[in-house]
């Protein structure tokens, strides 16, 4: 598998850029959602219209995006939601991303959540009727 991005990313964002959103959008009390992949990034923008969505190109980029966003989320007293794919690379990326967030003072279920949908990704769950 190739870890190179499949789509261009925005500037002012970590790694190769995010698919949607950028770090400068994180304001006081922001909800920040970091989904994995093109389709889930677009779905996240629909699911959380008022959130800052920082779409990762794939599992390889997700931890770096969380590492860059988490200190800003903590400083702004916001909330961070990580939404990775249910496969092994996605789950490993979610755990690594959560570790970055925990190191800067975010706490599970208080201001940090990892969303999981069993065998579905975010878009699959959305198509099945899930809503935040």
C-alpha cells in the first residue's frame, strides 16, 4: 500500500495537509473531528456541520494530524473526536493519535473520544442511519 496522499491537502495543516479544515480554525470550545480518508472526511463535514473537521488522507497521516491539533484543542478547552477505519491500520492510527492527545492533557470521554462502528467506517455508519 502506498502511503502517499490520494488528494491534495490544504496548507496551514500538518503532514501533507488536511483534506478539509485547518489548524487555524480551532477556536475556544471547538469540536474538532479527525476522520480517516476522503469519503469519511466529507461525511464528517456533513455529520458535524459546526465542527472543525481535519480530514486525514489516510491512516498514515492521522496520528500526525492529531498530534498537531491536540495541543490546540487542549489550550482552547475544546473536544477532539478521532474517527478511524475499522481495519488494523486505522485502529493502530487511532490508538497512536489518542496517545498524543492524552499526553497533552485531554481525557477519554471528557474531551477525547474515539468513535468506532464495528465493521463499518464513518460513511458506512452514516449511510446506515447513524447520527452524532
